[in-house]
C-alpha cells in the first residue's frame, strides 16, 4: 500500500495491524511526534501517498503494526 516492499524484522509481528484515522495531516504529524518523544518504535514516518493519504506506522511493544493516517488536509 505504500509502494514499497517490506519485510518484518525479527522483533516485529506482521500478523495484524490496527489503524487510527486522524482528521488532518497535521494531526498525523503531531501524534507521530508525540509517540516518538515517548520512545515508540517507528516503522514508517508520516508520508503523503500519491492517492492523497498521509500515513505512518509504528510498532507496539509486541511488534504489531499501528497505522496513523488521514485523508483530510
């Protein structure tokens, strides 16, 4: 979905993903920064995709993916 091929690191678990939709692109960036300041593991920094979605991925402590994204500018 991000126009890149990904493999899972040994510490990441690719069996499921949780997604949170934010209202705006700025909300995605603010939440991602907040989580980075807390020491959360980044998988994919906020990036605006060609189809208009701004998306990012982090990993929870067990390595499951969490998507934070928005279609609203």
